[in-house]
C-alpha cells in the first residue's frame, strides 16, 4: 500500500483531522470563520490559476474534499506576501498553512507535477545543494526548458535582451554552464544536509505511521 | 432637587448614560441617596445620540424622557455634570471619591432662551454630532439636554465673545469667573457605568476611514439620519453633499478581530439592520442598502426583525467581510472582497460606506482609581476583588439599551445591598 492510500484509509472521512496532524500549522484550519478577508486581500486572487482562495480551501478541507485539495495547484500560487496573515481576524498563519498543504501534497506525490512553483522549488533545491552555491544560469535555464526544448527556446528568446544586458554588465557568466562555482567545503555541506534530511524524514515518517 | 450630604450610605454612580441614569434612579427609588457623575454637560450618553432604537424604531427621546421625569421628581439623586472621577480611596462601605468638576460658566438662572448663542460668533466642533458639524461656542448640548442649560466652550473664555454672551443674557446666568474644582464625595458603593466608545475606525487601515470622506461610522450615520443632526435628517455624502442612495454597511468593523477588538460587539448587526430602515425611510423610491457580513447575529428575540429586512427588496446581503475599500473618481467608496457564497471576487462602488464599528469599553486604557478586574477586552468583570465597585451597562459588557438597563438594575441592587449593610452596622 502506498503512503497515499494508507493515509487516505487512516483518515477516511476525516480529512480535517489528517490536515491537522500531518500538515505544518494544519491545526489552525478549524479556526477559520469564513469571513473572506484573506481571499479579498490576496494579490494572486486575480490570476486564473488561483482556483481556490484560502478560505475556500479551508472549507474544502472541512468538507472532506481530499482529492480536490491535494491535487489543486491553488496553494502553490501563494507568493508569501503575508497580507492574509496580517489581516486575518482570527490570526490564522494562512501563508504557512498554504505552504504546509503544498508540502504535504508533494510528500504524498499528489501535487501537480509540472506546476511551475513546485517544479522551480525542486530545481532550486537540487541546484543549490549540489555545489553549495546557487548556479543562476543553470537554474533559469532549467525553468525555461521545463516544458521541452521548443518551449524553452521560445522562453529564452523572450528574455534575450535581459540576458545580453546581464552579460555586458558581467552579471552573467556563460561558463557557469560547465560546473560552475562551488562553496569551499562542498562535502561538509552535503553531509550536513543529509543529516538534516534524515532527521526530517524520520520525523515525518513517524507522524505518517503514528 | 435638594442637595444632600453624601455619606457612606450614599451610592455613587459614575456615568449618566442610560445605564447610569437607570442605576441611579433604581437605587434612589428604593430610598437611597445617590450622586450621579456625568462627564458631559448633559445626561443621556450615547443613547441620546441615536436616531432610533431597535427593534420598535421609536425615538430615544421617548425612553429618555421617562427617565428624566423620574429624575426631576426624585430629590435623592444629585446630578453633577461636567464632572469626572479622578480617584477612589477606601474600601467596601467606605469610599472617598475625588471628582473634578469643570466650569460650565452658566449657572442655574439659565432659562435656555438662547440669547447667548445668538450673540456669540465663534464656532466649535460639535461632539454630540461626532464632530460632523459645528455649533456656536455658547450652546445647548442637545435638544433635550438635562440640565436644560447652556454651556460656554472654554475656548472663548477671556475673549470678547464671552463678554458678548454675558451682555446678551437677561437673567444674569453667565458667570465667567467659574473655576475648575475638585470635590470629595463619600460613598458606600460605586456603580461604574461609563459606557462605551466607538472603536477608532482609522485603525482598520484597509477601510480608509479618515482618508476617504464617504467612509463613515455607524454612530455618525445615526447623526446623519437625525433631524437634529448636521444635515437636518438628510442622508448626504460628506464629500460633496450629494444624496447617498446606494449605501453599504460593513459588519464587524473592528469587532471579532484579534487585531482590533476580540469580542463580538453584539449590537452592530441589529444597528445595521435598523439603519437599512433609515435608507428606505429617506429614499423610499430608490434607496439601496447592501450589508456585507460574516454572519448576522440578530441576538435574542430579534430574528424576526432580521427576517423582515431580508424580505425587503431594497436590501442585499453579501456574505463576505470586505477586504479593502478604495475611492473612485466620482468619490464613491469601492468595496473589494470575495463573496463566500460562490467565492467570486467583487469590486462594488457605493455612494456611502457605513462601518458598523465595534464597542470599546470606555474604561479601557483608563486607570480606574482602585483595582478593577476586567476581561481581555477591558470590560469590568463581576469579581469580589472589585469590592463595592460594580460595573453596569456597557462598562461591563457589549450591550444594547435593553440589556444595559437590565445590567444597571442588577448593579444598583448590588450597591443597595452594600449600603444596607453599612446602615445596619451604624444603627
């Protein structure tokens, strides 16, 4: 049984409890009184990709719409502007809850695979943990070519003036494509990250099993 | 009204609004001596500033008139206006209270003829109308003020205007030499009925109160509807004086909000439902009200009132707390938010936006002399540690007029019990 089916079985008909126990800050969801200030204050709410505003996500959680919530791209659209946290009359840490739900969906493998925020987060993490430094050239190219070679070239051409400007200002080094600069103690960083990853994994595994 | 000497069998009532008046009268009518201290130049408090009461939509003058008649007939109540309590010493059954009395500059000879008001030229802000308008610096606080006596604003003392007022008075009622004084009052028990103040709407930054002229508070709206108000009872926009026919009411402006007031102020839903009646009364043809709400809390027996307003085609209910207000080029206040029913974003202009502001206890942030136990919102709790200082009305909770009167009667009864014990001990 996969983690997804195991947890779906465990919390059958009680998705709210699942969110409370598994999602960071998830225990705040029940405090929402559906006033709508978070949604009204959300700058991304104008975008078509913002399918469900926070207050609707909270209601969906309470209504047990597990599949719809976890496969939604909505929480991935959060830009962490913190407007909702500042204004929420019940002081719900809405930004953190959005990230918490997104992370949980990712952990279960239910998050939309090619959702740009999710894709970029993975890319960024791999990029910076590899050498201990962010390789901006590889990072941006990785994002451009996310949907294939053709789309990548098209995206790249759109930004070519910016890229040339950066080249001229010596803010972009094309040789970064080959290896790139590294931090001094690359092995040390990787050992540290490995340890942190193990701690986190065992904590979350205990939660999911418990 | 005879002056009596206050003893420790006297009950001191602080605040002369509906609660304080009730507590004072209930105690006095059982034979107790009462000193009633009021900060303003006239009794009546915020109740007298309402256009109408819910649920019967009668004018507050009616209810106040009954109380004023009881007061005039009762020699046991001594009323001090323009007076504030500055200190309380002592304990249950034996308090000494310091009261600072500001000068009125008008003595009891005043017949309220109004000659001084006509003579004076200086205009000052009119707090009775929430500073929406101005009045002369020699003024009657409001149409049914008790005591029915003029007041001179301290701003004109020492100016030629004060002399003009004095010269105009045929009854020798103006005394420009009155000074501020502090008096000591003995009391066995104290009823603290200092009421409430509207929450400072400017603190709710996204609503733009103070920045946008056509965003006003519910208490200001009461004054706009009142015939004695700054517009003579016409609902006009503050920005350009245009008739405001499309009016939005925003509920929980400050209340039920951890960033502002933690508590539900209890009256605001009913107040807004009531105020939709004003809109219909003034503009029966094309008046439109829109209520933005989280949930309507028509407390107690008022559900039928809510249902009647719901059935009114001129009133629209939108289940959403408005996130932000902006102003468009016509001076309209534009409400932005997301409707919880359907999760649709709206951007709706209104002629006027009325913020149903919450109730903040007047005692909050004020150092009540002595030690008073208050709840997390600042309302006075019924706690033995308070000794014989009893909260009444909106000093003790967010209440409507009806409940404030009940609360004041209860506080009066507690105070009576204390002074009865004192009387027994002394006999």
